[in-house]
C-alpha cells in the first residue's frame, strides 16, 4: 500500500510562530500544499489532552490532506502517548524534531539538543516508532550538533533503532543556526550515502528558493524529496510548481494572493495584530517591500482602520505590489 511519503515529495518546512491557524487556513483555501508537517508540539511532564491535540491539528485540516504531527521532547513514554492520541485523532504520521537550534530548547536536550543525548534520543525515537504505523514515522534533524562529521553515526543509530520511513536533513549544524554555512551539497550527499545503507528516504532542507534549484539539488544528492521553508512563503505556489501543476501564479502575484487571503474574513480565528502582520509581511514580501513599509508606518489604531475591511464581507483591499530585493 502506497504511503503519503511516496505520494508527497515536496513539503513546506514547519516554522514555529509563522504557521498560525489563520495563516494555515489561508494556505488551505488557496490549495497550496498536498500535505502538512506541523510545527513542533512540545511534550514535557504531561501529555496534552485529546481535545488540545485536536485543536492543534484542526487548522491543518487532517480530514482533507495528510498531516504529520511533529513532536519535540525527551520523555519516551509521554512522547509515545501523545503520538498515539494524535494518530487516533486523524494525524497521518509522526515526526521527531531533532532540528530546532534554539539554545533554550537545546540546553534541555530537546530539538537539535537531542543530537547530544546518546541515550535519551534513541529511546524517544524507538518509542515513537513502536506506536506509529509502517510508512508514517519520520525524523527531521540538523547535520550534527557541533559539526557535520557527527551525522553518519546519528543516521546509523536512528535507522537501526527506529527504522524511520524518511529523514529530513537540514544541512546546517545546530551551532550554525540560521547563519550562512558552506558545503550544502557535500553535507547532503554524505547524508544520502549514510541513508542509502538502510533504504531510508532523504528529504533535503535548507535555503531552497526556486523549482530549478530544488530539482538540481535533489538530482545531485539522489534525494527523494525536499522541504522548503522561507522559499515557500516567498513563492506560495512553489510546491505546486514542483509537482507539475500548470498555470501557477508568478511569485509576486502569489504573494499578493496569499497576503490578501490571510487578511480575509475568518470566523474561527482572531484577526492578526499589527506586530504579527509586520512579521508576516517581512517573511512573505520582504522587509523592503511596499506592504512591509506601509505596515511599519502604522500604529495599532492605524492598522485596525486600514485593514478594517478584513472583518467585513467585502474583504480587504489589495496590498501594494511587493518589491523585495
């Protein structure tokens, strides 16, 4: 039986703080993705109640498309119980986050900090594998914590203990964070060579912005798929273009359509605050775009007046064309 990993090769990378319910619902209205991987749900001393997990999953619409719940935590039993509940509530898969480079997260051994935990992390991965159906368990990780030389050993350990169905590799290390780093191709080719021994799919991740660049990197690394973060928000139809969908809007037109969809009436969720709108405008259109400049020039009252139409049946005015660098 074909799994969603075989059906979907191109993914929007989970981004904490960006994937707000209103934003995700807007992407779904525009049909921008075939499936979602959620931002991480952090599990600590208690397991979220089923109602809380259902609320977290709801904007992604798991009844309409495959949704992979990404989990972060260090307690194998609690992580497994949360995964079990999520799968019962409609999540199609579970992903273990070993990629978040936040220092606050990493110092507790979670996220990319798990790449320093040689006993806990394999135990968590094994526990998740045990409760997740075949074809539905994945791991997203950095290319090591301190240096890329750590990656082959981690891949071997995780593949032997947890047999993931796919591994997404962000080519930077945890310590490199989001700074420019050399050797993307060499690092990802090394990841593919390590994964090939275990027959595990490689999903490449990091600084992908165009269909041509993505396809070329996949060709060079023999990757199964790609996960794209900021590039998706700068070209909202990028994944559809990669899938071969015809007549996709050009990036700038796509950004305008997404932005206006985000501002459109949404009965289930609160309107964006000015601060949220500014951050999204920076991500979608660029810090120097007309939309971002206009928003930064408004105070909270001005923002509410300017975008009051977002609460009315007519919808918002089109935003100015974005002219990002």
